């Protein structure tokens, strides 16, 4: 299967998603100095996408997911771990970038070019006539068509209390 057929699967998925909920995608911009005073980082909007597990499907492309941040106002807190401090900084950066409190935004994503897929690419790959997706770093590859079917069904019909 070549990139054109992979793109056909992705196009068919877009058509099936229609009005399904989308999530924000953004880009972290480190604060720059203004008159010598450092400004805090913020996350700026770069559009929306359907979140399908390890993939973010936009109107005209496909992205590999990165980090997911829930926007939250900045509050002084003590942290037991540096990772907690970093998550709080990212949540505050999302709020500074205009993401409403409590909403999620995807950062650290990267574009995938369906025309450049091979047997070793990740999370999407092509082996022989099969388009595959690797749904976790430790997991194996599964057929892209089946993966999209499952993820679209979950997005359109989320489990109760999800």
C-alpha cells in the first residue's frame, strides 16, 4: 500500500468524523524578553483536530500526538516532583495562550507525511500492501483501517462517564 492509499483511508475517516468533537492543537512558545524582562511561556493555537489515540487528524493532514495539557490558571504551589511543576507550568501557559480553563490542548505533536511512510516509520507505517499504526511505544502494529474504525467509534460514542 502506498501513501495515496493511506491518504484514502485518512480521507474516509475525516468524512465519517463529520461533526464529532475536536480538540485544540497548539504550539509552546517560550517567553521572550521585553525591555529586559522575561515574559512567561504560552501555548498559541494552531487549529483543531480529531484525537484518535496516537493520531491527530486535521482537515488536511495527520499528526502524531505529543503531550496533552489541560488549561489551568497559574497558582503558586509546592510540588513534590519536578515533573508536576512542569505540568503546572504548561497548564498555565495554555491559559495564557487563551485556552479556556479546563479544556485540553495538544502540544509537541509532529506532522506525518503519508507519502514517506515505510516499514520502520512510526506511528504510521507501510509494510507490503498494509497500512499499519503502532498504538503505543511498546505495542505492536495493527491495521490502520481497523484502528481508525475503533477510534472513530469511541470518539462518536464514548463510554458512559468517560
